[in-house]
């Protein structure tokens, strides 16, 4: 779907790697949804008081991943400096959220899944930065 | 992924149909991304001045689909009245955006794809409302 | 600022009451920020386990208030049916969040402030619906 | 309101400058709303075809300012590295959006107002970075 939309864009994509871009858009929206769901699952755990940093990092990560996925989905008048600013912030926050969730991955399956989504998104951001 | 996260939730999902819920979450995030991309593709068309209502409706739909996808992803303390409020607004806006994009579907492939994503999301919202 | 931007819009505002519209946009963004802050303050309370429904409702309300504030800020190709769909959902969710926060208002100052922001936003939505 | 909510937070704010933080949160939400409104006002201009880069930058800036305003509003388990990542990206995008809008400020009042909101937000982000 992401590739299909990129191919339907009326303008040239400005030399950006289309496959890595489509991967990164997909990873951002997946990570956003999973982080929102993980924050809520943590909130429903009996040990919620031990998961407050995890919830907070999930919420930051969800917000930034949607903003980044949206910015990457826009190709009109693209500016590599801005693309890089979004991607670097997103990679930094995904790394922190992935590290936080990984600490609870053995106890909470939702944190395990979320840590993986964060890693994929961090890697997709870094792979796209490398092509800019 | 959406089903996997729902199954990892520590609490009972409150009697909501898990498959329809997972479908609706996926449809909301897909529709959000496609509407953001369609608004931008319209902006890059030479005939942008004829597509301003389409761009505006795409932006409204993108915002509401993310809000609805997030609300549906949360299961802690769920309240069917609130779920219904999100779903009814989302179905209304997806219907309007799908109708608008369908008018440009023969001329612009991105509008055709977007009209389909809006229809799928509208139907997923209505299917979930029917189970509440 | 909201009134200033509405007055700078190049098109007629389609007969909507400009003062009530500016009030409602301001109330939506204020409520969004306060709900995000209240969810986080609840998360930092020692009794967080008793505040999970409040946190969840705050998060839903924050998301919908931003989406509604954005939609109201857009006047291009406005459609009263869509404006109404956003406003009715937003009033419903603000009512629920205001009621939930009001239950904790005597114990938590952040819930008291948040209950008031939700009430103001609910009323601003209903006042604007009445003019459509 | 932002200061009131920060003072109602149950935990210590982690040594961050409370006034600069409250200013920055307010500037982020103001800039988000103004950018959304400016994108829509540009869309309604007869010369929309000359404003497509401005619209696109406004949309990116609106998304990132909400994400940053939300992240700053959360004080639970705060991490200065993440705060800095949000603020640096936000300052970069506000700078670019302010520069773009400033080019149209003499012709379009909405771009003049938006350029000012972007400058205020950029400065508030840089002032807060300096205290971290």
C-alpha cells in the first residue's frame, strides 16, 4: 500500500530510495500503533506502578512515530534536512523505547512485541538516513 | 500484529469481537497513512486548485483515523459509549472522504487507492459498531 | 491568535459564528494539552493503580481534541455534517473525561484543572453545534 | 494553565526550568494550531499552486509541534536525551517553516502570523535546550 501510494505520486520522489522509504513509513505506523497498545497493556498490569517509565516512553514514541510517518508520506517540496531531523529524533526515541520495553520482555509479551517494533523502526530510520 | 497485541493484553477485552476490533484498528491506521499521502499527492498535481476540498477532507480523515485507531487500541477501562462516539464520527468522515476521492479516482490513481482505503475503514467501523 | 488567523483566511467562513469557532478551537487545544499532562500526573501518583481509567480517558480525550481542533481550524471546503460529527464525538468524550476527572478533583489538583478544561471544551463544542 | 498543571504534578520536575518549560509547551501548541490554519488558508488562496511547499512545511511543523508539546507535558521518567531529541527536531522544523512562511508574509497575513509563531516556538525550544 505504501509503495503503491509512492508510485501514484505525480512528482519525482527527489532521488530518495523508494523501497527504504516505503519500509520506513510502514515501520513508523506499525511502531506507533504497537506503542499505543503497549502503553495501555502496561496500564492494565497489576504491577503498573513498576511500568510508569515504560508507559511514558511508549506514549512519546507513538506520538513521534505518527509525526515521522506523516512527514515521510509527504513528498511535495521535500527537504533532506527536515527528513533527517525527523528520522534522527525518531531513531533516538525508538532506541530508548525499545531498550525500556526489552527490560520487561520476559515478563510481558506486549513489551516483547513492542521492543521488536521499536527496533525495526529504529533500523528503518537509520537505513533511510544512510541514503539521504 | 494488531491481533497479537490484543492477545497479549493482560485484561479481558470486555466482550468486544476481537477479530473485528483488530480489523478496524488496522483499517484506521492504513486509512490515516493513505489519506496523508493522498493529500500530499493532490498538492503536487498541476490541477491542485481543483483538488482543495479533497486535500482538506483527506487531512480531517487522517487526523480522525489516528485518534480512532489509538482509542480502539486502548482496552483499559473501556466504555462502549465512547467507542461508539469515535466509530460513528470516523465512519462519517471516512464516508465523506471516500465519496470525495471517488470523484477523482479515474483521473488520479492516488485518489482511487484512497477511496478504497476510506471504504474499508468506514465498513470496519460500521461492522464494529454492530457488535457493541 | 485563533481569531486573528480566522480573520486572515482568504475565503468566507461559510456562515459559521466566528467567535464561537475561535473559542472552540482554543478550548480543544487547551483540553488536549491539559489531558496529556493529567494522564502523566496520574501516572506519577503513588495510587496510579486506582487512576488507570482516568489515564485512559485522558489519552482518548487528548487525541480527539487535537483532531477536532485541527478540523475546526480548516475552513476550505467545509461541510457542516463533518463539523458536526467531530463536535458531537468531542463533546461526548470531553463529558466522559470531565466526569471521570471530577471524581478525583478533591484529591488531585491536576484532575480538578483537567475536569474544568473538559467542561469548557464540552460546552464550547455544544455552543458551536447549536449554530450549525 | 501550563504552569498550573506543572505545579500540580506529584513528582519533582527533574531540575528542568519550569518557566522555560511552560513557555515551550505553550509555544508548541500555539505553533501547531497556527500551522494547521496557515496550511488551510494557503489552500484557499487563488495562487495555491505557488504555496505547495509552504503547505507541506506547515503540515510537518504542526505534526511535530503537537508531538513535542505532548512529550514536554510528560514529566514521568523524563530523560534529557529524549527531551533534547524532540526539541532539536522541533527547532529545526520550526526554523524551516518560519523561513518559508516569511517569504510570503508581505502578501499573506496568515503567513506573517505563522512565521512569528514558528520563530517563537523555535526560540522557546532553543531556550529550553540551553537549560538541559
